[in-house]
């Protein structure tokens, strides 16, 4: 059971796929890392030797992954909001940022449809 960058890689999967379980590493970066280290991409993750695992761990540490990546992205969004850019305002209002229409669509970004009564409560006699 290999543990790299705080993530336990799943057993029974090829190492090229198992590396994609680490946030910030996609399939192409995984293939590049394995090619650079001369490791067979079709090898199962539980068949890695300690030396190969250490080499992969050292190479992945040079990439921006997991918590560092999340922190960097959130700081970038916060910077856009602070300087008042269009993208920052769209992030703040929870609307689509990259030019998509929001008049009819964008349900995944905006959330569940709101009703016309806006959840108004009625008075009851006491």
C-alpha cells in the first residue's frame, strides 16, 4: 500500500491510473513522471518496490499537489475579488466565470431553483 503526498494509492490499479488519485496530477503528468523515472506504467501499484516508491514520492513532491494546490487556487480567487475584476465579481456572486450564459442555464453553479414566493412564511392566529 503506497502512500504518496498524503494519499493512499489504491491497490490493483495500474500505477499510471493510481497516481491520478493525487489532486493535481492528471493522466498526462502521471505518464510523464513514470517515463522520466523509467517505471512501467502498466505495473500494479502494490507491485512497486520501496526504491521505486521513494523515487515517485520525491518526483511528486516537486509538483504542486493536494493542500498547496487548493490554497493557491483559493488565494488566486481571493486576489481577483480584492482587486475588483469581472472574474472576481462573478466568483463572489457565485455565477459562471468564463462567459457562459446565466439567464437560463448555470443550475450547477447557482444551485436549486428559487420559487417566486421566496420562502415567505404566513402568519398564524394565536
